[in-house]
C-alpha cells in the first residue's frame, strides 16, 4: 500500500503516532483552552490512528508498528488465517480474544474521549 510510506519511513509506526497525538492535543487546546478537553481530543486522535493501523493490518497482513525500534512487519491478526484444527483450541481462542479485545479497546477509547464532549451512551429504564 502506497500510503504506508513517506519516502523511506513507514507512516504506520510509533514515529508517526506521537505527532498525531500531539497535534490532537495542541488543536484541542487551541480550540477549547482547557487541558482536560485537549487531552481527550489527543486520545480521540490516537484512537483514530490505531483503528486505521488495525484496519490496514487486517487488509495487508502486517505493519511496521515499532519502526524506530524494530524495522520489520508485525501482524496483530496473523493467526486469524490459521485453521482451528492445526493450532488447537487454546491457541485459536486466545487469538480470537486478543483480536476482539484490541478492537473493543479502540472503541472504548473513542467513547471515553467523546464523553468529555457531551456524547454519552446512557441507559434509561422506561416504565
């Protein structure tokens, strides 16, 4: 995928994650002038970045997540392609739980960040 590189540097890495968070925090502080809201906007930016990485990982089979530290592709979802009979029940279940946990964690980060801006999911018992 061509959008994964800025010259020789992979854009799907920790190196590009930090500026996304910092840009979100600075933008939030400029708009709201409140550190709490600025940090929540940075968290929302990080959740958007991580969800993009996870979707690219699913489609391409790996990203350079740890670029400054480790320069090879790492795939979070690599074991989802293996069959149930080859890996065994425990490996298959652990892989499934880890992948679902990662996706749910990103969703929870987004909901937590949006709660600062008034978007909340509340349950109302109607009688």
